[in-house]
C-alpha cells in the first residue's frame, strides 16, 4: 500500500528551483532512502510532506487521501514525524522535556504533568541507544545545550519516535552519529519496519543504502531521476545517477613516508579538559589523523591548538620555534585554521549573507580593514564553483542554502585564509559524495604544496583513506599510532578498544 | 500576467520588511496629517521634524551598534551621556568659538572612556547590560553634579549655533551632519571588516570567536562608541538649544533610541538591521509625536497612544520573525 505520494511537486525560492515536477511515493513499512547531491531538493521535499513548506504546484496524498493544504499540525495528526537536518531542540530545556514536549503524560487528579511517567517514557524511547549512552534518570534531566552534537541528534530521534508516527522522516540523522550509534539507529529502523511504520531516510553515506534500505529514490536538480529497489542496483550506479555525467575523482592517498621531511609542528605534553598529556609531531605536507572512539578528546585537542579552550603544554613549536596559541587570533596569525562540522553552533552565521560568511576570517587574518564587494566577489566566485556550491546570490543569507552547501561555505572561508596547518573536525559532515571527493582532492593538492593537516573524523574510512598516519585516542590520551601497514580498519578498532579491555580486566 | 504577479509578490515581500513598513507609515501620517491640518506636510515643517529626529537618529546610531552586537546588548545610559556631552561642551568652550574643538575633544574622550567602563562591566564582569548601563546613568548624574556644582552652565558658542541651525540650501547644518553620519555607518556596516565582525558576533557569538573575532574586545568597544556618539550628540544638541536649561535634558533619548532601533527593523537578538531603517524609525517617531500634537492630543493621552502604537508595531515584527523561523 502507498502511504504517501507526491505528484508533480514544484517549489522555487526566487531564482532557485528547489523542486521541479518531482514525484515520490512511499510504501507501507518500507525503508526508503532519498539521495542526491547537496541542494538537489531532498530536504525541501521532506518539508513539503511535513507541511512546513507549501509547494508552488503538485499534489500530496496520504494513505490514498488527497491533502489539499498540508500544515504542520495536519501532518502531525496524520502521523508524520520528522527529524530535521538542522536540529530543532530547545537548548534550555532538558532532554526529557524536549522529548516529551507537547505530549506530556498527565496525572488523573489535577491534570498536572506526571513527572515519573514522563521520565519513563523518555527513557523508553532513548532505550535503543542504551549501549552508547549512560542512560538513567539523571541523564535525561540534563540540559540539551550541554550535550555534544551526536547526543543531541539521538534526542531528536527519540523525540520523533515518542510521537508514535506512521511515517517518519530522518533528514541526515546519521550525519553526526558514529558507528555504534548508527548500528543502534539501524535497529530502530528494523523495528519500525516490523510494526508497519514507513521511513524516509536521507543520507550521504552510500554504504547505508545497501545495508538497510528497501528502495532508493535518486534526485538531481529538484527532479526525480529514478526510484529503484536496492537489491537491483549497486552503490556505484546510485552515485552515477546522482551526479549525472560528472566524473568522480577517485584517489586514495598513497601513504607517503615522511621520515626525512622537516617537522613543522611539534606539541609536547598538551593537557587540558579531556586532554591528558598529548604529544605528537606533524611533518610538512603530512596528513595526520586523530582516530579512536568518538569523544575521546580529539575535538578538544583541535580546539586547544586553535586557542578556543585553555590548555597547558610543555612546548608547542612551529617550524622549530616556540609559539603562543592561547587565542584563536594568535593561532590564525600562525596560519592555523579550524573547520568544525557542527556548522550550526560553530560555523555558519545563518542570517548573514553568504558573502560575509565566506570572507570574514580572511579579512581578519590578512588584516584588511575595508574591502570592495566587487573585488571580493571576483575572489570568491571561482572558489565557490571549485567546491561545487550551489547558491542564488552572494547576498542571500546563508540559511537559504541547503545543509551541505552551508558547510561548503564554512570550508571555503578557511581555504581563503591560505592555512599552513589545517585542523579538520568532521568537516565533511553533510557534504555529498561528489563534493567530498573534490575536497579530498583539494586537500591532497594543498598538502603537496606544503600544507599540513590534522584531521579528526568520526568516519574511520575517511581517516584511513586520506591520512598518512593516525593517532588513536582513548580518554584524552594517545594510545597508539598507526602507520604504513597498520593503517587499516582492523588495527584501528583494535587500538581503540584495546586499552578499554585492559581497564575492564583491572576492574 | 506573470510579470504582474511577480511585482505583487515583491510588494507583499516588501511589507514584511520593517523598514518598508516604517517608511510606509511615515507617508501615511504625512498624508493624514496634511488632511487634518493642511500644511502639516509642508517642506518647512518636515525639515523641523527632521531636525528633532536627527538628534534621536544620531544617538540611536550607537544604540544600533550595541544591539547589533548581540549578547542582549542595550545601552540605557545614552540619555545621560547626551546631557554630559552638552555640559562638558558648555563648560569647556565657555561660549568661545576658539575653544570649540577643544570642547569637542574633551567630550569625545570623556564619554568614550565612560562608555568603555560600561563595556568592561558587561563583558569582563558579566554584569547584565541593563543593570550596568542603568548604574552608569546614576554615576553620570553624580559626575554632572560635580562638574556644574549646581550652578548654570554656559551655553553654546555662536559658531556652534551656526553650524547646527544655519541653513544651506534651506536645510539646517545638523541634517548634513546626520546624512554624513548615516553614510558613514552604512559604509561601516557594508564595506568594512568591523561591520562584518560585528554582524557575525551578533548572529553567533561562538562561531564568531572561532572565525577570529575578538568578541569581548569588540563588544567593549561598542559601548565606548555608543557613549561617545551620545556625548557628541549632546554637544551638538547644545548648539540647537543654545543653553542647557535642565540637567535631565538628555533623558528622553534613552528609551526613544531603543524604540527607533527596533521600529527601524533591527532585531533585538542582534546581527540583523540597517542604519537606514533606524534613521527612518527615528523620523517616524518624531512624526508621530508631531502629529499627535497637531491633532491636540494632550500630553498624557499622547503617551498612551504612543505606547500603544509602538506595542502594535513591535508585535507585528515579532510575529514576522517567528514566521520566518
Ligand atoms: N528558505 C530558502 N530560501 C531560499 N532558497 C532555499 C531555501 N531553502 C532551500 N533553498 C534552496 O533550495 C535548494 C534545495 O535545497 P534543499 O535543502 O532541499 O537541498 P538538499 O537536497 O536537502 O541538500 P543537502 O544535501 O545539502 O542538505 C537549494 O539550492 C537551496 O539553496
Ligand atoms: Mg538537506
């Protein structure tokens, strides 16, 4: 049975065509992947189904009944729940309050919120993640603002589940999750499927499709390319349909030997919040990975080196000379750049024009007090097209861009500062396969020209394929270093988990 | 056909833009005013209203910068800075044209430094802007009492009066000053790194820091600028009034500067707004006031009406912003 059907849906934003005569249909209890490059209209289609965006043309049917005017409330009533790409939790409220918002259980006598039942329900829906979260009553009382982004994403998922939907849309819900969390998420998808719930999943992680998808719909430039059963296609075919005739760069980094190359960056005894006595060196042109389980201090190391969180160190040397990296501006003066994948919190200035978003850091770094917009545009436009950013006008606000394109703006901002040492922190989050490969290539080219990179990624393959050496982190410490032969998944997992086993053995 | 629907859409979009709403209201009041009392929209009267609006507009410029900078920024001491500027100006210049520059410098230095104190309190000691700047108001009164010792203050020198009220092409000097100020602020916000940093900070404090903005320093500076702009306005105001007859002379500027900024479409959350909007807001407020006077609404009723209209406007904007989100 078709539970949701969109026919001939179109939507424009000024000059930008987000959807162009798009057709889509969702079967009962299927897991339906929706894929396409950044800005092809995936989120827009979902927003139309959820009633938050009104289409310019086209029809929508839910369970065979035409809906003329879908509103968010109407969608909720018909059992549609959405986990949006840009998280929409209320940061001041607790995890529990966010999950139960608007559906709080009431006690019989006075109709007050039944706190106990509310906590229980919240815990129940978070329960799928019990292996990856310290679940208890205290946990759900925490304020959402204090959570790392992956846990916020999980709360958002639980919130959607708590609404007991019949159709549920996950817009890049796995982008911020690491491996174990994704596995828990998949078990949710399977369970939903078994009780007849239909799901639409948007993701740029192609391997997910074959692992769990039933059907996949491929979009390009707001149009439907094809909807096919997953078992009938290969991942490469899907990618090919996504990008059209554009050729994909396929280049794995040939892990180079940096023994005789000069060291550009040397850190000894770095210590701080969640960082314990970290020492490492970085060679000129080298790409150094920071791996291990998620949240083991990798992000903190990058933030400390970028002057954003306080730290102590025996020595920090750049090109053999001790340097002071205690503030972000000082770090920038030494040509460091940090690109966060958490674009909403740490990257994008959403209401400000694309133009300002992209030039701000280079203006600061090169100490330019005034600028001419026209001259700046000439600098920006080639860069934007090189990183495959689709946008209307440079004066449009950044939040008019699709999620992936917003992230590209943040990357562009830092490429413009011509960094000597680039700190990447899950920087490719939300960016489509084609553009991601483009970035890898840009990165490798810049490294050949002498730039060095310290790269933290929650995707192990991204790390292994693009780095020369990986430092494995556990509880804020470096527990292993992988080079050459040992740069593979098995070694990485073993190293990441090994020290844990020892801990358990001692206890 | 397609074209006309596009224009229609543009018009409708325009009405979501607070600046356009404010401008529209200006025309509406002028129109009704002229019907009720012919001559209300005459060149002479409009110029007079603009002159009064210019002082509000200047003070609002500083307020605008602070509000844009985010962090719940607000400067409720601007009114007192206006008074202080007028008094230091009068005392230092002693009605002598030759001491005018010296007086202006004295005003600028004093008010900038006091403004910085506001900034340091807000950014380094984390005192809420509301509390900090209100306290500063009290401090400034004490300073004023100390300077004047309770005796009257010398008025403006001849040259200052001439600069402010003297007309070129039928337009008083102060309006040229206002226009220059507006052009300067517009340039500042659109073509300088300062403007980009300010807007970024107002939109997303944390991301701004990671992009290389020295957030604390910049925010502290803003309070210095706001104090200084208000001080200079007070100095110019002296030329308009020719003498300081009352030490609460600047008080009315405090709230009205905030209102002009909001009515002009600047979001109180920071990071969004234009000075052109603020200037139109300042004009609209003065226009409303004159209109209410013209139709002989008495003082107390005027304030009630004024307040109501403002509430309506602010609600309208609030709704717009929610809808956009
Ligand atoms: N509110 C808006 N105003 C203007 N343009 C918009 C708006 N929302 C989306 N767009 C444009 O519509 C197009 C489709 O955007 P959409 O968010 O649907 O892309 P997407 O497929 O989800 O991409 P991504 O993978 O990057 O998330 C983009 O070019 C985007 O710039
Ligand atoms: Mg999207």
